[in-house]
C-alpha cells in the first residue's frame, strides 16, 4: 500500500477565498480518495476520482487527477469557516490497504 | 442510518490494566480496520480484517489484539496498556480493500497514565 503526501501541511485563508491542496503519490492507482477530518472526529469521505478520470466536481469541491505526474489537487471554492478541518488524500490500489498521510490543515478565518 | 460506532469515546486508564474498545458497523461491510492518530504521525493502521475470523497486522500492531467473531464487530484489545498507547483511535469499515470508500467511527481518545 502507499500513502499520499499532502501539500501544504497547513493553509490559512479568509472566508470566501478558494483553498487548494495538493497530493502526490508514488505508484499506479485505481482511484484516489479525499477525506476531511474535523478536529478530533472521524474522517469523512469527500470524493473519489478514478484513474481514468481527470476532473470531478461535488458541490464546492473540485478534484483533479494527473496520473502522469502522480498528483491530485482538491479545490474548495468560496470557502466557509465550517470548512476548517484537516484534509487527507488516499491513493488506492486494488487489493491493498488504504493508508493516509499527515494531511493538510486548513484554517478558514471568518 | 449507516454508521460505525465506537465505545467508549473517552477513556483514562492506568498502565497494565486490560481494556477493550468496541467497534460495530451496520452496513454489512466485510472489511474493518483500526487506526491510531498521533500528532505529527498521521493515521497509522493497527490491524485490519477482511472478513469474519480473518485478521492481519497493519503498520503498528505491537501491543494490540483484535478479534472478528461476527461481521459487524471488531473490538480492539489492549492486554497491558502502556503510556505510549495514549492516542486517538479510529475504527473504519468498507465494502472491501482500498478501492472502496471507508466509513470511520467517531474516535476513542485513550489516555494511559
């Protein structure tokens, strides 16, 4: 199994701004998943993008995947204070365990 | 409502006193796992189970035991807890291994003094 590496480790923005987080991984994948964790709570699945997809949207979330660069990005548009959380990417390969990196800590200031 | 539950949510105990953290899911998932989360170290997998009576070690299994006697339950057992097991623990379940979405429990904050 492999874990993704999120970048930056921490991000602080004003409410209404967009937040972009990046994820890099090392080996081929079936899909890549993004999760959110509010402080001290369990991770919540946000979005899954398959290896044959390049972009996916869900509400204010936009995820891109570039398998040639082994990277993904998560864009949160028009951020809100409630988006304050840690965000994790999880590159997924069939038959392997899902593992998580250290995440990006996003702070959205009102 | 589809969910993963853990009990207790908070626990303070002393070194050496055996404890069990329960985990239950109501989604008929085959795959369940336990993670611990520590500052600066991210989420690390302790044990996982691909089905009843099938368990395997994750990245940090030392000091922990698990059992999977029923599909819905996957308790985490600390036979002789030590202070370095103070951590935030999460149980998770999914329909299968990595390519499926995982559902996480609310977490158990354990302090071992």
